[in-house]
C-alpha cells in the first residue's frame, strides 16, 4: 500500500507532531521533489507548460483536499504550483500530511505524462 492509498485522519489538536526520524522516513517514501521547508512544512513545486494546466492541477488537488478534509496551501502562478502541507491545528506534521502529499503527487501523474 502506498502513502496515497491511506485516508487522512482529521486532527482535532492536542496530538504531537511526528518525530523527526519518522518524518524523514516518510519523506523518503514520498520520493523526489518534496522537502521540509524552514517552517517544518512539507513543500513541493510542480511545473507545467502553461497557466491553464497549473490551474487544472490546483483544482484537482483542491477536490482531493475537500474529500479528505485536509487542506494544503496552494500557490498558483504561470506554469507552476507550490504545495505546502502541515497540520494547522498543531502547527506541525502528522502522518496524514504525508498521505496528502502522496495524493498530490498522484494527481500530478497525468500532467507529467502529458508533458507538464
């Protein structure tokens, strides 16, 4: 089972962030492109051949976020979308953040095969 096959679990707060060693292990499972930014959030920049494809990707990730009840920050610009994920309730990372990141990657696959 891949990370993307897991269901995000809503966080009500009061739970600890994943330990640093677990976060690093999950980051490796995500694969290339993802990093932990200075704030300790998951981040990845996706690139596209034009604005319309980037916007279509944002809409796909938005639909997944709604279905999962877990919402990333999405930054849209011409030919690119930055996805930033963390659990706002605890201002840290949970395993669900990594699940959502993997789901974002899954939504990118059709764009990758179509040349971005």
